């Protein structure tokens, strides 16, 4: 833990979250959810701190973080974008939507724009198959997405940044 780069406030918050869950290893997923909701992501230093506070090996914490798609070790943008690549969306052109988003933002899947405004991920199903192809930005669902409209959709969120 010598090379900890977390602020004192972040360290205190992670310890508080662990304590609120009685430092119970059985609460690992709940601790990770709350920690990610607070800090935005779960870098290695945070995983080490959680492991220490819950008295479990760090590889157990990392195993949970890397297994569940919800958790991320990288910071997300202010407006996370997810492209659905489920069967219905893919058949209706979500691969083309994804390529256009990557082109407009200049990033690849799993990356965040240099200004921290957008991050890009894919998912398997939004549950809106009738609206395929679907993408979400900051939790807002966009259906029947045409690659020609991507720039306009993204620009509407840039105005909020």
C-alpha cells in the first residue's frame, strides 16, 4: 500500500463504507457498489484498501471487480455511452452505430474522451429490443438509432458538459 495515490478524503470514505457494512467480507459486492457510486470507479488502490478493511485477499476483490461488468477499474466520463450489441440490435445495425460513435468521439470501447465528458462501452441487452438498435447516454435510452444522427445526439450532451 506504499504507493497509494488516493486522497485522504477518498481513503476515509472507503473505510467508512466498509465500516458501515461491519467490515464483513460477505458484504463485498455491496461495499464495491457503494464505493464505485461514491468514487466513480475501483482502481487497484481502492481494491487493496477494501481487501485490507474486509480482511480478505486482494485477488478476491479483484476477481469480483473483473467478473461483473458493472464494476470498472477506469474512470467513466460524465456521460457514459453504451451501445447494445444484443442480437436484435446487432441484426438492425448496432455495429454501424458503434463505429460511428467511435469515429465521432475519437475513442475505442472502454476509453474515455480526453476531456472526461464521454466514455464508451458495449452491453448485451438494454431490454428495449423493439427499439433496436439502441444506445444509452447517461442512462437515457435512444432507440431506432441511425448512425447519421449520432453526431447530433452527442452534441446535445456536449452542451450540458
